[in-house]
C-alpha cells in the first residue's frame, strides 16, 4: 500500500473551537500581534511547537498510575534511568523539569565568561543559557544550509572544517564543549548524518574537548540516517541511536519532543566529577537527583515514551506525514526549507515575501496572517527570535506528535496556499516593546 496511515487509534478526543476572522482580528491585535500571547482556546490548529504538545499513549497513561512519588529513591526514576542508559549508554542520568533546565545546569557548570561553544545551530534557549554565563554561542552550519531550496540530505550537519578553524583561532582551552543538535531545529529541522557526528567526535577527541548531543529529536534523526545514509538501511532506529550516543561524552534532552511527554528532560554524562557538580546544582535549583523537579508519574511517562518513539512504524508515519505537508505546499509555489524535516515544515518567508524587508519581520507577518485567515498558530524563526544572528526569515509549522489527523493537515495546506495567493497584500511589523532576553516570547508588535 502506498498510503501511510496513522499507526494508532484515537480513544479520547478534545473539542476545538471554531472562530471567525473578525474574532481572530480582534484577538491577535489584543495580543500585540504576538501569537505566544493568544489563549490556546482561540486556536484551531496549534503548530506553535512540538514541545510538550504530544498525545500520550494508553501505555504512558497506565505508567503514570504506577508513578512513585517518593522524594528520594523513587522507583519511577530508576525505571527511567534504565531506559535512558539502554538507549544512550551514558553512566549518569540527571533528570530535570525540561530541556532548558538541563542546558542551564550543563552550561553553568562548564562555561565561564570568554568561553566559546560551537554547535551546528543553537536553538533559542540553548544560545540564551550559554550567553547568560558570559560565554559565546557560535553556529557552524554546513555551507549548503545557506540555500533553503537545495534538496540534499543531512543539511543539518555541522561544518567540520569551520570547527577546526574555530579551535585553531580560539584555542581548545577556551572551548569547554562542542555540541551538535539533532535534528537541527533552527536550521529547518534538518537531520545530521552519523558520518558528521563521527567527524565531530574525531576532532573534539583530538583536541580534548568534550562533545555533547542536544538530543531532543534523536529518534527522528535516527530514521533519517536509516532512510538516507549509506550503510544503515538495515539497522533498527534503536541501534542507530545507540551508535549516535556512543560517539558523545554526554547529552541534553527535552522529553517534551521525542518522548511524547508533556514535561521533563534530562542531562547525561560519563564524567564522574561533572556529574557531582551538576547534581549539586540540580539539588539547589530543581530537586533531589531521583526526581529533578518532576513528579514520579512524569518520569514513568518519559520512560515509556522513549521506547515507543523508536518504533519503526511510528517513525515512518511521522516523517512521511510531515513531508506530505511540505511537498503539497512547495510543489504549489510556497518556498520551504528543502527537503522537509521531521518535526516541522519551515516556510522561507524572506523568499515568499520579498517586498517585506527583514527589519520588518516577514515571517512574523506571515504568522499573523495565517492565524487571521485560518486560526492556525505557528512561530517565527528569524530576526525576531535571533536578531542579528538570524540566517533566514523562517516560519515554522511544528507538528505535535499523534495529535492531528490527515484532514487537519489538508486544511493546513489549503490555508497556506490561500494566503500565498494574496501574499503581496501582507505588510511588515515593528517591535513596540521587547524584553532583554528571548524577546520573541513576550515582545509586542505594531503593523506598518
């Protein structure tokens, strides 16, 4: 059969409210034209993020009933630890309430002013947590990633030649760790090849630099490796994931992505000294090392989710259904980051709306219009989010896992194509108010 179906049945439904265009005009204006400030009840299809928005399975809900809420020595933690170690092989598993908490602990322990941390592309919270320590976050995407229309696999790879140059210019002593984000969220959700991870490992090992993986979407990345990298077609997603993690010294992980959980994350390392420092900070700011700011039921839900996400039937459906949206709009003239990624479709708003200069935030304009037109919430990944560090003006349509059906995706495609037909009518925005950090969450805008 050619048709890819959802590999699950729906046992519980949540109603979504239809709104009129007039209502949405009023609501988005009241929100300062910032879609983060809208009430979820006023959204028809919510593609703001795939983080914490997944539908949990019957097995996850059953596991939550087994949650051990003991303050210390929770059995839920040990079930999670066993599952994480079975996938990653890392010695120390430190739970945290979400991925950015794991990032904050890692960078607080490892970074200091004047340090440099390279990555293929840092996401917003990763960059902010690095820069909050006084260190500098440096993006090193492969050169081909600059062309959003180029259809080649593994555009999420880190530029290893640029990494070598950075180490030579900065000195290994100023680089406390190197990272790679799989998949490369800020770079269009593009995957990273095992060959690239191996090359990073070789370089960092030669210079004595610890190497970490931001593993939020490790399972989706593993599927792309199986699908597109020579030599891995016969490998299971689990074996590919194990190979990926075996090349690193540690990882950060948000369980709100590839573990289907609504909250949670963890930090892993093989370094006993670092683990002690990280656990001390965890106790100070998150909680005891066997719960890390999470309820036991959440720890159990994550443990089950980590097993379910590596199911080949699920991963085939996930990647194919995302590509379905991408191909249907790209083949009708909407420029996306090619090829489609795993968790989201990224529209190249700078290319789609060339009449709106980047200083007037074309992707924000597109996000507002898509909500006004169809009740769809998306997120700007461009100059609003990254300021001068933005490489592209992208609109991300992040698809929650196991939440929306084929008809929702067909509605989304129709809405995007209708907006594209009158794209010349869209106008830019100016920032009316912004905070000092992570401005995209709370900034307000005014139409120009």
